[in-house]
């Protein structure tokens, strides 16, 4: 199993730049998710890695070999399609062994690989059925098995769970991760569902406008987003403009914001004097009377079961806060505090 | 990707070249031949006819059966079209809106005329006419035969059109108190209109082009443009006359077919073909 | 289904389907009956196998059978073989693909007789093809190309006229194969020809069968191309049939007609079976 190396990838269609200057390294056996809104370039990047698009500029190396211009049929990648793309005229067994027969894998090896995958994905009862006789979840597993049985250097997933219902999605998600780990496959997974990305990945590449905005572990992405886009895309965030007033030696920055003066913990110096900052709704502590005490008026209240979602308005801007405190009504003014380390410094504003 | 693009360009160039050979050249020859003036024959050593005029066109118009053939063809075709449409409507309604056992078989049976070889149909239809002693009114016989033989097209198109009439529109009309005729006008007719035009046009075109029935049933008294053309290609082969007739047959045809293509896009994409 | 409903359905089907089945049924019935001696317009009517036995022994008939089948099979196979790569090429739109599509389908607009005339005009003794070949120095003298013995003229005309129809059918079928399925085949290692054999062909078998059968029947039953551009020492079955009819020999014509129909059905069945076997498709 090999790693992936991409250098300065660029994809242009008739003047429209879908991917601009993307470089990254993926280690062998790593599970990386490409995450972003529609049109961010994640599917284009996936197609470049799998060989269905040739980059306008840049290189791709798989397990150390330059495959930038190698067509998909000769690349050691396997793709799990969003629409499953099972061959409608072939049985499950024939679908599974299609790639193995194309590569002329020896009969004994073929049988061993097929048995392993059929066992793992629980497909033994369906082998002689045609795809149109299978349920969505079963088709998904056949598509997965067809790619897995190839034991590729890199296995690629194009939003494979988007056509499944919620419960099935959770189950298959766990299976995919388990199999990937068991076989030690390098995986690139594309999705627009951030919960999926956070749950499954070793690392997540958040993409926006054809660029990778941030590539980090899920925990670091959530706890330390680098830009307001990432902060808002992963989970909920309250993003504000802020002006740096002072930086003291102990790593505390004083900021002037539309809702008041805040003190944030910061390692290193902020890059400019006008920056953006954010804090997470669930970090607002309505009970404590600590630093960064703020107050605002509640404009909307939505009970969500394990927390209550409050929309606030202060200084002309809207904020969101999550709390377990009962008894808060629309129109009330509430006060809450934030710890300095719960305020994250984002990008500089020009 | 770039290789594919280049390949496409080469093939495109090749095909355009081939088109010149297989479409442009024959038609140009036909046009040139139709313009040959009888005062000087067009011999092999000249690239274009030495004297060109519309003499042939005029001559055909005045002296041959062209006028009669034109009248016959252009009277026959619309009549056949209307007849085919009227006869097909009840069947299409049944096939399109009533579920009955054997419906699929019925749909296939309706295609029967397309499977039987045209000359078999025409010869034995004529035989039937002789048996019944009905072989005097040629126009009627051909009209009847055309209507039946081209009905599969009308049935197919109208069945699809009827299937597309929305039940909820019919129900809404009934709910608002509409009489059967009003229901027809507001719920059925809008969905049927493109199909009606398409059917009329396709049967019209087929009838104008039809040769086997017109030849067997019609000759020697009743001429249509195809049978006239056939006649000029036989013993009395005068190349320029044949050229004139060919052009008369082709040009309206092309125009009508193009109109049909446009119409059929909205009625039934699978049926945009015609066979000579 | 109540009786009342059945009556309604039958009444609705009568003017359309009823007339069709009636007319075609009667025509076929008369053909079959006349072939067995009934409805003899020029002699005694009665069951007789003579017409069949006489005809089957006739050389001109047997030659016509072989000849018509030859033209039918070659035309349909050639037309489909040409149409397939074109349909695959035109599967995805690219600049100029609409124009090419329209040009390739143009022969559908041209009446058969006109096509025959244009053809013999071009290959005429002093026609443009002869002049072209002589001009290039490939030929020294004009060649007589019309009415050639191998019926190449007829076959060219059939393919010219019918290939667009095959193209239409095959284009629809080929376009219905989803991109993803073809991409999946590529991803799993299948090159161009492997994709055709294992994915495209099995999934388009019924369109291919339909094209082959319809073109086969059309070429088998051809009359006009044969008479205008075909070999003079051979007759097609339709030509033979018309010949007998114009001579008043209705019963002989009937035998030829019924043979034509039988060959059409058997030939179609055979073509369909052979196609399915070679493509080895298996769709539920």
C-alpha cells in the first residue's frame, strides 16, 4: 500500500479554475477526507487522483511513482462510486471479480481475495443475484467489495453514503473504517457531511474555492480552526471581527470586539491588528462569573433535547449559544462567560 | 484528454470530406442534370452542362404526367393522414388509458404492417380487391391501404400522448363540474396536440414517399410522384427528367422531415425516422 | 374486467387495431391460400401443392432466395457494424457532434428511388466517378459499374439508406448506459475494446437485434434498388413476385410471397439468436 504525493495541482476547465495550487502528502494507510461545500473542488481532486481527469498543471505520485498522465485502467487505484455503478447485467459475484479478471489475477489468489471480501461484507447469500434485486445497502456493500478486492494502493470513495438512509449510513460508515484499517489501505474519502468527516478520518482536508484551507486531524480542526470558513463549516461558530489592543508576555491578547472587550489565549503573536475570532456556542457558560463576561438579548429559542439553542442579538449582530439551563425565554437578557482559551484567533482581515 | 480531442477533430474532418462525396456530389449532379438544355447534350468532356436552362422543368410541368402526379400525391397524403389519425384515436385511447389483459400484445400487434414486406401487402391487397370486384376506384383503394399501413405510427404516437394526459387534470375538471366535452378540451387536448401534429405529419410524409402500394394498386392509371419517378428510371430513361423529378420529391420532403424532427422531440423521441 | 368493459375495449380497438389485423390478416391469408391453389383467378380453384412443388424446383426461384438472403444479411450486418462505432463515438456531445449526427442521419430524408437515381447517376458510364478515376489516372477508360454482378451497388444503397436507422437505435441504447458504469469498468482495468465487449455490447443487445432484424427484412424484401441498380441476371424475391403478378400468375406470386414472409421470420429469429449468443449478454 502506498502513500500519495501531490504537487502544485491545478485543474482548469475552459477558463474556470476548479482546483488551484493544491499540494499535500498522504501517508500509507492513512484515511483522509476531502470535505467542503458543493463546487469547492473536492470531486475534481478525487477524479485527478483516480485518473479520470488529467491535471492542467502539477504532479501526482502514488507509492513514489509519477502517475499524473496514467489512465485509470492502468492506475493502481479503485473507486467506490456514489451511484455504486454496479454492472447491471452481471451477478454480484461477476461484479466482484470483474477487476480481478481484467488484471488476470491467478485463480487461487482470486478465490482467496473474493472469499475474504465476501465474508467481511456478508455477501455470501447474494452472490448469484443481479444488482436490481438488491437493496441500497446491499448494493453499497457490493460496490465496496468490488473496489476492496483489488487491494489497491489507494482506495477512493465518492460520497458513497449519500444515497443511504441515516441508520444504514452509520452502520456502513463503521464497516468502511474497520475494513480500511484491517487491510491497511490508504483511503481518500469525499463528502460534504462534516459529521461523517470528523467521525471517520485520520485527517481532514477542508476545501474551499479550489484550495485546501486547512488540513488537520478532526480534533485540531474543531478546536483550532485557522480561518472563519473552517470555523463555520465544521460545527457552529460565532465569528466576529476584532481589533488587537495589546499582547502581553503570558500569551494573552486583548481584543476589542462589537460585543465588548475580550481576552483570548494565543500562542505567538497575531499577524495583524484587525483579525477575526470565533467561539463555539456550547462553550458559553451561563453559570460562571469568570473572564470575558458578556450579555445579550434572546431573540429565538429552540429546544433540541440534549441542549437548548438560543439565538442572541447584541451590538446589532446575531450570535448563537447552547445551554442546558432551563427557564430561559425569548426576550430575556442573559449573561455568560468564556474562558480565554475558548476564543480562537482566525485569519487577518485586510 | 487532448489525444481524444485531436482524434475527434481528425474524424470530423474525414466525415465532412465524406459528406461532400456522399451527399453534396450526388445532389449537385442531380441539380446540374436537371438544368441541361436539350439544345446541347452534356457530354463527358465538359465539367458543367454547356447550356443550362429550366427547359426540362417547364417541359416536365407541361407535357408529362407531373401535374397529375403532384395533384394525386398531395391529395392522397393529407387524406391518408387524417384517415389514419381518426382510425387510430379510439385504439390509442384504449391502449393508453385502459388497463386490460393483453394490452402489451395488442401494442405489438399494431405494428404488424411494418413487419410484412410491402410488396406482399400490396400485391395481395390488390388480389383482395379483385376478388371483391372493388378495383375501380384506385384513389380510394390506395387511400385505404395507406391509412391502414401507416396507422402503426399514428397509434404509437397517440398512445404515448394519451398516456401523458394527466389523470389529476381530468379529475380536477370533473370536480369542477365539467361536461365530457369540456373535460376533453381542457384535460386531453393540450396533451394530445403535439402528438396529433406529429402523427399527421409522419403519415403525410410516408404517404408521399410510398411506392409499393401506389405502384401495384395504382398502375398504370393512377400515378403518384414516386411511381412517375420509377417510370422515368425504366425504359424511358431520360436523365434530366429523372433529375427534375428527384429534386421535386426530395426538397419538400427534407423540409417536412425537419419540421417533423422538431415536433417529435415533444411527442415521442423514438419515432423520428422514416424509411423510403 | 367486466363484460361491459371488454365490449368497450373491443369497440375502441376495432377501427384501429381491428382494421390493421383485418387487412394484414386477410392479405396474408389470401397469399397463403393462393399459394395452395385457392382463389385462382385464371383457372380452377382448389387445394393443390403443385404451385409449391413447381416453384421450389425452379432455378430462378432458388437463385432469388439465395440472392435476397445474401443482400439481406450483408446489408444488415454492414449497416450495424458501421453504426456501432459511430454511436459510441457520438455518445458524449463534443463540438461538432450535432452536425455529424445530422449529416449521418440525412439519408433518412432521401426517398429510396431518389437515392437509387443519384447513385446510378454518380457511377454512370460517363458519370463523375468514372471521370474522377480517369482524371487521377487510376483508370484508363470508363468502367461499367452499374448493375454489377455482385450486387455491390444494391448493398451500398441499402447501407447508405439504412445505416442512419441503425445509428438512431444504437445511439439511444448506448446513451442509456450511465457514465459511472463505464468509468467503473475503466477504473477496474478495462481498456477500450474490453469495455465494448463486456459492458457496452451486452447492455445494447436488444437495440442491436432490433436494428439487424428491421434492416434485414427491409433489404430482403427490396424491389426498387434491385430493379434500378441491381444485377440483371439475378432477381430479388420481391422483383420475382411482381413479375409473376404482372403476368397474371397470382398463385406463383403467392408462393414467392409466402416464401418471402417465411424467410423473413426465420431469418430474423436466427439473427436474434446469433446476436444474443455472440454478445453473451444476460439481462434479467
